[in-house]
């Protein structure tokens, strides 16, 4: 057990495990096949209090923080990665309100989300603005009664079933720093609609949709935080805190696939003995286990730092996200290999883990972007390592100064 987990952390972990085993696992294949939202699972999570884990106590939540968000997401994802993100995406959608909302906005929306009365989604990505979040085209223009939004959003998880949306739009196209603002949009706002429901490879239990805004009218009091020009900062602050949740999903998927692979390796007989007795299979299981444990420690450390108020969390959140989700893809792929031909068949559970794992390397910032963030942090940190420069031959600097033919 991770040594710094408190009794409170373990309580949430165990509660989530109970919901995962009693409710989620028996229904995982059904909702993957139907590609429908599992309302009965949502009700079970709400009844257990899980949907208010990360929301401050003064707004109806439990104030448990990002680490507990990760723990719950991990346990749910061990049973179903789609349910894991169906839970965690409510944190992604509500973090902008928690971090930047006015007191009135927090009091109005957060208690409803904490109780599970209403779900929330996060509308940032667009067809021409994925990793490059600064290139948004959706516009919001001032009107007599508030704001008029026009444009569209792509890849909105929880879209259609959510009643509340944190939406980012351009309010000052001429500005570099204050170009984007954030708004709270409600499902029944005039001019707001769902135009496409995606048919996905994995995480099929939670909808991913396109949002359309056609002269969508939003009242003035739904400008997030009551200020324009803060949207890009609000989005980045949100993603720094939400990425460990995706990382927790990755850890859960990897652990769930490893568990199935270990059970199968003990049962499957070839050449008169269990395949778990073969050194090659043992080597695979050992590597899978080591990667999962390393990912788990990194994810928990990132989440703990965020909860403790650490100032520079971007790099650690990026490292946790990229390592845990790469681990998820690697381990679930190896689990399919251990199952052999059976692993490729939908009769067995591991092919779903592999399908669910792939998206974790893509959403909430591709792992290529997370590597860019991490590399910049490493290079910036190198400026404080001047004492190492004396051990680097001067010829290196000469080549840089003079230039070389190659």
C-alpha cells in the first residue's frame, strides 16, 4: 500500500471498489455493446457520494481533493474504463467553476453536481483547435442581455446527457493574452444543440459529441468569474488538475487488465502445465506489474502535490498523464497477447481494456504534447545546473558558436 495514503483516502478507494465490483463490472460489457450512458451506474455513484468527492464542502461536496478523485477513477476503471471517465469528466467540467467561478456561480451549480442531480461537460476542443487550444474559432459577442455564442465544439465527453457545460470562446480576437473567455452554458439555452454523437472504438459507455452554437444566448451572469479574457488561463489550470484523473484511469485500466491476465495465466493449460509457469509469460507479467506500480506512485505523487498547493504542477501532471496512459496501452496490449486468440475475441474482457486504453493517450492533451511540456521543464531546470558545465568539453560550445558543415 502507498505509505502516504490516509484513512480518508482509503475510505474513498474502498467505497469506489465496492461500487465497481457490485455495479460496474457486471454491466461493463452491456453498456460497451449498447454504447449507451449507464444511468443506473450514475445513480449508484451518486448514492455512494462519489460525485461530490472533489467539490469543496462549502458547496455540497466532500472536499476530498485530486488524490481521492484519482483513487476513485482508478477503482472504477479497473472494472470499466468507460465508467471511469464517465465519473472523472464531471471533475473536468466543474474545475473551471471551482477555480474561477464567482461565489454565486459556485453556490448555484456545484451543489447540483455534487449530489449527482446534474452532470457537467467541458467544451474546449474544436475541429481546428485540438492540442492548439489557443486557436479557437467559436466566438462570443456582447449583447444587451449578455452574450451571443456562435461556433461548434468537438469531442465533448458527457455531451448530450450533461445539463451544464463549461464552454470556451473567443471574445477579443485582436488580443494575444486575453483572447478567450469562458462561459457556463445550460442544456436548454436557445441556440444550443448536439449535432453529432460519435461512434467510438472505446469508452463507449459515455457519449462524446459535437456541440453547436447558433446565436446561443447566455446571460451576463454566466460569464465565468465575471471577467473576460481569462479563458485560456482557466482552461490550462483546469487541465493541470484534471490530467491526474486521466492518469488514474490509465492505472485502473492497466491494473484491471493485469488482474485478468494473471488469473488466465494460472488457468490456461498448454503442454501439460499452466502458461503462468512459463518464463516468458512470467517475464511479461513481471514487467506489466512493475510498470503499473511505477505509474501508480507517480500519479498519486502528482495528485498529492496539487492537493498540497504546489506552485508548478504542470510538469508533474504531464509526466503522470503520459507515463500512466502509455502504461495502460502497453499493459492492456500485453494482456491481450497473454490471452492469445481468446484475447482478441469480445467474449473475453481484455480486448475492451485495450480499446478503452487507447483514448487515454489522446484526450486531455496528447502524450506528444505532455512530452513537450515535460521537456521544457527539464531544459528550464538545466539552467540551475551551471556546476555541470565545467565537465562538458569546450568544443561543444565552439561548434555551436562557429557553426559546422553538418
